C-alpha cells in the first residue's frame, strides 16, 4: 500500500510539473502575441501619422509658392519642420521627365521602442502643381474680370517691347481684349486687331471690327494680386520736392497719403522704387526713368486713379534732343508745290513749324487716322514765291529710348474709379482687379491693363505689349495630380 501511495504521489507531481510547464509556455506565447499585437497597433498609428504629416506638407508648401517657385532648382527644399516627438516634415520641389514641377512631401515618425518595431516610419506624397499666372503676365492687353465694353473709336494692336520700340515690323495683330463675363459693343467705329473674347458660357461676339477669336473663354481667368503691404521699417515718408527718388542699384520704399503729379512736376526714378500711396492718384506730368535698370512700382491702398493731361508717363528713359535745322527740297516755285517733312518724333504727332504761305496735311502709315504719323506734306500756295532750299527749325524735345511698360507698374486694391484718359502718352501696366477701369482720351497707350470692369472708348490707340508684366501678380498654384508613393518605408 505504501509503495502504491508513493507512486501515486510521484505521478501527481509529474502531472503538476507538466501542467506548470504548459501554463508557462502558454503564458510566454500569449505574452509574445500581446507584444506583437501592440507592435502592429503602433505600426498602424505611426503610418497614419506620417501620412498626415506628408499631407499637411503639401498644404503648407502650396501657401508658400510664389513667382520664385519656377526658379528653384530640382530638389530644393520648399519647407521643412521638426516636431517635439522627433517627427519631422520635409517638402522638396521636383521636376518630372516631362518638365512638370511637383512637390514631394515626406512625413517621418520616430517609433516607440517596442519589441518587433523598427525605429522610423516614412510616407511620401507627390503633388504635381501648375501656376495660373506665370511671371506676372497679363491674360490680354485689356481685361475685365467681370465685364468688358468696347466702343467709340477705340483701336488696339500689339508689339513686343523685348524686341524694340513700337513700329515697323514690330507691330502685330494680337491686341487682345477679353473678360470673364459679358462682352458689350457700343457703335461700329472701333477696331480690335486681335482676339475679343467673352467669358465662359457667354454668347460669342458678333462683330467684323474684331479680327481674331470671338468665342467664349474655355475657363475663367484667375488672378491673385499682392496685398498693399508697406514694409514696417525703412520707409521714407513723402517724396523730395526735386522729384528725384530712389538710388542706383538699391530698392527704396516711399509712402505718401496721396500722389499728384502735375505737368511741370516730373518724377525722376533711379534704381528700384516702391511707392506706397494711401489714397488718390492723379498723374498728369512725366514719369522719367533715369536709366534702363530703373523700375517704379506704385502700390495703392484705396481711392481713385486718374491719368490725364498733356504729359507723358514713360517707362523708358527720356533723352533730350536739341533743336535741329532741317533742309527741305531745293528749287523755286511759283505754283502749288509740295514737300515732305519727315516726322522725327512720330508718336507724339508734332506739327512742324510753318513758313508764311504754307499749309500742311498729315501723312500716316497704315490704317488711316489709326496709323502712326510719319510726316506732313507742306504745300506752298499758288503765286507765292519761296526760294528753296528752305530750312525749318525743329524745336527741342524729349525723346523716349528703350521704352518698357513693365518698368512702370500701378498695382491697386481700390474699389474706386480708375481712368486713363486725356492726351497723355502712357507707357506702363495697371492692375486694379476690384475697380471700374476706363481707357479713354485721344493718345497712345502702351502696355496692359486689368480691372474689375473694363470700358474701352475714346479715339486713342491701345498698343498691347506682349512682353508686359506686373510686379503685382502673385503666382497661383493649382493641383494637377496627387498620389502617395507606395509602399511606406521603414
């Protein structure tokens, strides 16, 4: 009996030991499973967090894209940021094989030290971007964001200031006008040598006075204008009485309450000048750039803009030409006779001085009165004896050289009235997307203009500079495609 009891106790001990081993083994297994499950949960959270970081990087980088984006090198960092939990974000500019720029945003998450986990998880998003307005270019020579009206004897054509001054071979039929909204025609005396396009969904324009495309735009034009934002320091209050502003090779900032430039108040600009105007702008005199590198940007917060009078607003340099003696044809006349006086400053249309008994007719090149003045036929009356050669003195004058409208820019946030009228010759750009803008008067305008509403009237000619750019345009990025680069890497 004792031996049987001992064997029974021994078996029980073995069974208990086996049970303990099995339980311990199961515990280890459960522990391992629990740790692995915890690891899987952490992996999923970290992958999700790194994806959120990458997505936020795209949003942040889009807000930072401006006109300089196109100049960034492939691989340049657009945005980077480190966070307290050792996570970080990095966004770079990349360029694909087709030359399309894209943003590559990567979110990095530093993982917790749990068994089976790696140290870091990374996810990357690729967003291909485009830009609505590039390099500050205008969508047309004259563009109305809401509406456009053409009437009177308005005339438009085009040229390219990067090639040279307006005239001769540098005249083209791309004097485009357009709008995002309705296109209204008043009368039948105007002429647009170029496109005249209404907004999307609007009826096509019906007019033989427009030589180019008259169908609606495929999509509305979007522009973003830089805000009125004077620097917080280094701004000069007021401008000198001499009218000389700026300094060679530097950027100079001025601020004034209003700007009124009369016929006898030239504004001479050196270097790059930003002129911040709080209120009304009235321009009647000469804006003169001291050299080919001078630039004037006029930024306006609110108020009206009036360009008027007999002055000239020139974005090119102005040189002084002294009086010249010009000899006409030789001979003696006792009946009607005509000699040609060739225009030396045709764009100004100056009538030459006449001798007693002489009359003249104007000679133009191109489409009648819309063409450039090239000279005058001067006629002596019958039985008036004038001994030739005759000399006439051409008066001293200012002459433009290398005019570039992009060197004189008005950028306005105003909702008031903006008018370019009078008989001033205007070289420059005007960007006022919240204003009612009228181009009127009887003189030539060179450059490009944009307003909320656009009214084109008068008898003057409008010459769209195909190279016109404004410092006021802010490039607007567009998302063309969006995808995650898979798989996530660790």
